[in-house]
C-alpha cells in the first residue's frame, strides 16, 4: 500500500475543502468496506484519504420534500432498523441478502452506489476497459461474470452496486456537492454548490480508462439519497447469488409497481450486474401496464427485459438468470413468489 495523507473533517465545508486539494486526487472513506482492498491492490493511488464518518449532517433518515432522505453516513443496519424501512421493501431485500455483519454494520448505501467494478481484470491493474496491447482481455478471456447488455463498446464490466437497481426503480435522486470559489472585489470566497440528480443519470459507461463509472468529478461526492413517498407502491428485489455472505450477485432485478385492483397502472424494472450501468427495462415495464401479475405474465416480462442481450463467449447463462430475476422480483412484489417455488 502506498502512503497517503489522512484527514477527518467534521463539517460539509471542511470535507469539500479537503477533497478539492491535491488536484482532486483524493478518496472518500465512509464504511471503507471496499476502499482498503483497492488501496492494498494499488488500483487507486490517492494523495489523501478523507474520512467522512464524523460529518454528522450526512447521517440519519428523515422526511424531506414529500419523501425520505438518507444520509451518506447512514449504515445498512441503521436503514434496516428504521421504522420507515418497511415501506421500501426492495431496499431491505438487498440488505437481507448481505449475510456479512461487517458489511451491514459499516457499509453505507451511498458507498455502495459509488463502488468500482469487481471485474478481476480491473482489480489486477488492467484498467476499467481491461485492455492489454490494444486488445480487450474480457472479449478473448474469462468473461463469465461480465456484461450481457450494453457491452458493444469497450466497457464490459458490470455495475457493482446492489442498491442502485431498487433505488432507481423508486425514482431516487442523489444530492451531489462540490466546492466552488468566487472572487469579489479581490476577496476570495468559498461556497458549496448543491445539485439533486436523478440516480438513473448518475452512472456512466466509460469509453476510455480515464473516465469513471459515475458523473462524479474530482472533489465532488454524494451526501444524501432521496426516495419519494412510498404511498401504495409495491416493490421487491431479487438477486441471484452463487454464495451467501460476501458474494456479489450474478444478476439481479428490482421493480416498483403501482396497482389498482390488481392491475398494473405504473411499473419500473431495473436490472443489476448485467451491464456497465444499472439497466432499465423500459419496454418490459411499459408492456406490464394494464396487466395483472401472474407467473406467466412475469415470465414474459423477464424475456422482454433480456430481448436485446448480447452475451459474451462464456456468460450466456446469465441471460436466463436475469430473466428469472425479473420474474421473481415481480412475483415477490405481489406476494406470489412462494407459490412458484
């Protein structure tokens, strides 16, 4: 591990000041459940690590703008134990699937959204695009766990976030902040620029190794996640896991459904771990409107969600996994999953 500066701010302004220095070559430490691995493997080389756990304004769950706001420092255990959690079942489904107390006790939802890919080529120093001598290592090598959607470009890793699919299905937004400088009459002033961004626009598919996997710029970070009021929305997440504990899903699907008399009036389906970004299945969700969820309807929606899949040489099995994840998420949201297992 290379040496780096360590800083522990207590306010938002202090955190942004510390993150903006060193040309933005800094890293954020919140739960730290993945950061230490990246540092040890020399995948990232920050000049400074900024520990944000003491920024109290970024912790907790509270009502905001007709919905619920979750601070970036709020742990998964705190979310799971909060009274509001029962209204957002699809998020709790993910927490239930993390069978590792070190992750739930220390990990944060915002940290999960900012995770870097778990692609073994990337983690072994070949960059986000996993290139060597101008050739894609993924295209010609072991690509069992790589993308089956959105993989026509050089990026073939899968988005690592487990919470992005359910949060996007909820039409979540994230609060992004950065430090800005202004000069008036020769006096320099610092201020905080705030932006609320729909989460579905937060993720990027890089075309070069210098691009990241999110829109975050150097010195910028997430401070909160906002979810709309749950009202009568049904939601669920279904993850296909090879192992329990620290295992990453091989495919997942999350959905939010608005029902009226058992008929779907509004739907959103988001797939995870199948593309470089969370994958919104627009056509499948649109087709569900006016339907009553049954096993056959859910199965058809799953096939539609994967209709444009382009599996690589060793991962065509993921197509059926993702189809099944969609089907089971829809059945789970309507309390029918137990009837089909």
